[in-house]
C-alpha cells in the first residue's frame, strides 16, 4: 500500500461502519500480520508515530490545529522491515475525547476495536504519567463491558480470561520534561510506568470512593495487559517547527527525540508479536479482515463482540472456502483426463492422485475443522 486507507469510518448517522474497500485489501494478504494500533487523546501526535513505523514522513494525516484529523480507524499495510515473511498492519485511531464529537460511546468502541484487532496496543499521551493521565485512560475500565471471551461467561470469570487474548501494551509519553528518578536514583521508563501503576493500599473498613477511583484504571491495566513497555519522548522541536512536522527530517528534530523514536520503532519491529486469536491460531491479513467485519456486525446489531463466536464464524467461512477450492481442483483435474485411458488401473491411479491433491489443498487452508466435518463432506 502506498498510502493509508480508512478501515472503520463514522457514518452519517454517527455510527461506526466498516469500509468494504479496506476489507478487500486485507483479504488479499495471506501472510501472518503484526498488527499495531495506536490510541490516545486527540492532538497528541499519534499519527506521527505510525508514520515512523511505516518509514515515511507522510502517510497518516498530521494536524497542526486544535481539531482532530484522524476519524474512525485508518489502516496502512506495509512489508515488515525486519521479518520479510510478515506484514505490518498499522492502525491509527480517531483521537479520544474529541470535543467536537462528544460521543463517549463511540470512543469506547474505537478503543475496544483497537484492542480486538491489534497484537500490540500503543497508548499515546502528553506530559507525564500522573493520576490525570490514568483517569483519561478510563476506557480500559470499560473493556469487560465491550468484549466477551465466551457468550455465556460471567463478568468475573471473563475479566481474568481477557488478559490471555489482549495485545501487549506500550505507553508512549510525549513532551516529557522530567528527570527519570525516584528518591534521587535513576530509573528506566519501564520502571517509571510500573511505579505509576502502583495501587494504594485499601483498608477493609471505610473504603473511599476516591481510593477505588484511583486504583481502578491501574488494576485494569495490570490485569488486562500482562506485557507492558514505556517510552518517553522529549519535545521534538520548537512549537513553530512542529506545525510542519511532516516536512521535518531527523536533522531538524531534537536528537533525544530522534533517539527515543528509533528505540520505539526498533522495539516494535523486534518485539511486537504476530496477531493470534483464541486457541493460538495465527491471524493473516485475510483473517484480520474477516474479524473486523464480524466485530463490526456485532456492534452494529447492538451485541458485544465475542472472541469465541468470532473463531467459530471464521472457521465456518474458511473451511467452506477451502472445501470449495479443493472440490474445484479435483473437478478440473479429472475432467482434463483424456478418455479412454489405457487401462482402468491408470484411471484409478489418476483419480487417487487428484483426490490426494484435493485433500492436501484442503488441509493446507482449513481452519479448526476439529471434528473433520468439512473434510468428510469433501468426500476424499
């Protein structure tokens, strides 16, 4: 792809819609994907980070005004820079908390979709990781209301299960101006994040609402995202220069910012894992497109996306398609045989060979046909 395209858009009625053209692009990708989504408040520089990962200065729209530029979820599929057998899918999301939009429900679904579709979730914020920053990440406390593991699971059980299927978590802190120190001792950015996520002790009697409010986002981040990483970035340039960030080269930017950006990109390229789904199955671009479609169908029908249901539905789609391809292959091969053959044995041998080829073709692309239902129906 030479440029990003919109994957999930805001319809005229204000509801989220999947864009068929973007699905068509995904469904042509047979490689496993590393899916990286960025979320965060609007006007915090999320799109710039995604462009860095794509190796481009321009691509995802950058804005220099107070208005949010990215609407919905935009997608850019590029070759993985260090792993040629993978495709890197970059997902740039609409800024959360946009005052012009004023729709909290829309923000919650954007955040939930970013979690569902990614293998690494980047949360981008400004300044420091303080209590205000964590309160602004309140969307994480709503995830169990917007994603289910099993359609019949209760909330208590599913909260612990979600962590096994959620992406890794990277917090990027922009325009960071503090010293990374605690009690005059230097710390890493990762230690800074973990220290910020420490809970306040709860006394059993007289638990205050404020204390619960303080601990809740921290508890959810620690419970849902078992793999966590943090990067802090200096201000990239003088504010006047930042109005044209898409034109600036690394030589125009603060060296510390450039170094942090390189470390962030290298981490994503080396550590971000292949997207998998429930059961550990590898997700290709085609699978990711089908998942996006199914999750959006659930949301638009007023239901909560369910990981179990998505796997079952995807298995039906993929196995039916694999069955059709295998049967078509057999029909084409057997119909091309010149009759009569020299002997019945020759015809029988050819038939067995074509049946075996059809079976191998089916097995190569079938998905979770655990009871061999589709294989049996294949008739080979």
